[in-house]
C-alpha cells in the first residue's frame, strides 16, 4: 500500500442534532431529555472523514448553507484532512438530522437543506475532479440525478465507483451499469433484489457482526468480522465504506479490501460517535498486525 491515491466523495454534509431521552414522547406529550449534542454527520461526509483519516487524499463534492452549521462543518472536514475546495456554500440552510435516542430505539428526521443543491448540473461542473480521481465513493442522501451523473463521469474516465445504497431507494439500471461495487446492508439488499442479475458480481454485502459476503464467480465468499467489544455502532457502515474504498484505491485485492474495511469498522465501534470514532491508518495497521 505505497501509492497515495485520490478518492472523491460526492455526497451529503449534515449536522446531527442528537437528543438523548429515557423514552420518546407520545403525541402531544412533553418530556425532559437527558442530554443534547451536535455532531458532524451526513453519509457523504462520514465516509470522506473515514477515508481521510486513513491517509489518502480525499476530495469532497457537496454543499453546505450560509449558516453557523455550514461554517462549523467545513472547518471540521478540513481539520480531518478532507479537501473541501469543491464544497459550495449556498443560499440555503445546511442539512440536518434530528435524532432522538431512547433506551428502546432511535428515530431520525432528515432535512436535506443545502444537500438538495447537489444536482446533476452541479456535479457536471466538477467533471474534471471526478475524472482525475482513482476512485469515486457515492451514497443516496443527495438527489439521484447527481449520483447518476457522477457515476457516468467516472465510468467515462475509467474511475472505479463504489455506491453505498443508503438510504435505500429504487435504482435505475443505467446507474447500476456504471458502478463497480454496491455495498448494501442486508435490509437494503433485500429491497434491491429486483436487480439481482445486474448486481450479482457487484454486491459487497455488509452484515454487521457477521462480516461481509460477496461472489467470486459463482462462489460465495464470506469475510468474517473482527471480534471487538463494541460500545457504539453509529457510523460503522460508513467506516467500512471508507476503509473498503481506501483498500481498493491502494491496489488491495477484493478480499484484502474487505478485511481492511472490516478492521476500520470494528475499531470505529469501540469508541463513541460516528466521525469521532473513526480510526487512523496507523491504528488499523496495528490492529491488523495483532489479528495475524
């Protein structure tokens, strides 16, 4: 893993507004919560930070608003080593996710805000950035036309594409034709089964504690997860995608890239927070050496 590649992420940038409470209020009910915090989020930004912490050059393409959250998120991404030269500040509120965490469950409301400005035309103006990348990493928290345009540009220029299909939605066949790897979890994969023939060789199925599965020809390959004492699984999927992308971009085999992604995800679960829990390249290498 000598070469320092360039990974471009086209995706969402959000501020997560997290309220902790013993129980979720019923309709019309007011309760006292136990804690409130704001955390940098958005699947695009999460995966960009995961990859940047692993030492590669990550370019982020996205939008934030002209507000305090936008300023904070840009500064945070830069502090994490993400190149934000291609993130635009627009006349719109920054995207947010309101997250209520109770003992029983989590509930989330996402307001895309500035993320809706990441359109196909917006991506087209950044064609050269994508074309000059070693790998393109995509998710589905921005308009689908932008995801399709980015994948098309990458395909035209021989750039490998990973699509993490979350939050899940119906995917056009022309988009699937332009991607190299699709990384759904088990729930997302079940909803994608109407594309099973197109996806057979592209799917890297993430299964949490059970690891990762994919097909090599007609042979199902299972890559087990690492056994760690998890305290917070928030962002583990994004950590896997960032690690998997870094592994592939540095020339690892598919199996090795999955193992590397698994290691990144495992380490991320041993700390609190999504982006705050993501490990560095040195931490991952040390962890993998111990596992040998």
